């Protein structure tokens, strides 16, 4: 990747600034949205659990919630059933065309 395509940014995540080097400038909006999501969700957990759970545990709770969202979304985008149906239909069409010859 070209050196000129890198982008240095600083993301504010909850109470910390994190410097990042992006290798793809087009990803900047996604990084910023991710930082915002983490900050919002961590803040929500911190408001409920601060003083009762460690910062580490609150961070892990935040990660679990975000990972759960990711896994659910990943499941929605499973195209394997459609691929199988298309393969079966393609096979049937090919067989029908062969028998016509």
C-alpha cells in the first residue's frame, strides 16, 4: 500500500484519546463511528455499574455487547442457504437442457 494513503487520526474513546494509523483513508468514518459506539455503550454500563464493578469488567461488558451485535448481524448475512438453493436450481436447469439436446 502506498505510504501516501496512510492517515493519522486520534480517536476519543470514553475518557482516553487513542492515536491510530489508518492504512485505508476510506475507513476513517467507520473508525470514528466505532469509537462513538464504544464510548456510548461504555458510558451506559459505567453509569449503572461504576463503583460496583471494575473498569476492566465494564470494558468487557461493552465488548461482549458489541460482539453480540456483530454476531447477530453476521448471522443475518449468511448466504449459504441461498447459495445451496441456487446451486440446486442451476443443476436442475443444466440437466433439463442436457435432456433437450
